[in-house]
């Protein structure tokens, strides 16, 4: 990953602005440079291709999300509240991106296409955090890893179908509440 500098951060901020406004396909490297207030030469020195810009932007988002998930995991409180906090930390960027513009779905698809391996690694880290919290609080012979996969798939389904951020948040809160009460130790 390219080291963070003020120029790189400006480029990534400008790229996010342009991708959200115009979508991935319609955003050019010139658009990114102009929105960033950085020369095209500096842009190409930092990121030779638009895919490289997008990959770096995705990595930055993943770093922020991972830090938020770890923070939510470490917070005191009832475990079901912590679970909801962890899930919201993980998916908050999805809420924002999907509903930021008409290009939200395109950007999610591009993230999966361009950053597939990184996406899978981030998903695995998230699943491990969820599995660990579940395992600490399960009743009976339940498998924390298997339950984590089911919970994450259910969350993804809610995100896919929700028409608003509020609708997604309500659906996820309901799911987590029911899910956690069903598996809690007596």
C-alpha cells in the first residue's frame, strides 16, 4: 500500500468525491486530479491507473472500518449491544455509499471486482470478530463460526433490500436483537 501523505489523502478524497458523483466508469484520472487540486503528473506518480486509485481508496476505507470494528468489540456493555455496535461499524460505509448517489451499487460492484482478495480478507477478519463474540456467549452446542456466517449473510441481505439507511439500520437492529436473544447463555 502506498504511504499516506497529504497529496495521497487529497487524491483519495477527490477520487471518492468523483466516484460518488459520476460513478467509476465515468470518472477519469483528469477528473480525480482536478477535484483533488493536484497535478495529473502527481496523480500518475502516486497511482498509475484508475484501478490503483480505487484499490487505495478501498484499502483506506477498510483500515477505518477495521479500527471501528475493533473499537466496538472492546467497548464495555451487554454483548448484544456490542454485537450491534460491531455490525454497524462494519456496514456503516455501505449505508453511506449505497445511498450517497445513484452510483452506490456500481461502486460496490467495482470494489468487489477490483479488490476481490482484499475484500475477502476484510470479510474474514470481520467474521472472526463476530465468531469470537458469539462463542463467548453461546448456549448449548452451537458453532460460533457457523452462526457468524449466517448472521453476516442475513445482514448482507438486509443491506441489499433496504431502500433507506434508516430502514437498513432498523432491520439490522431487529435481526441482531432476535439473533442474540436466541443464542444467549442462560
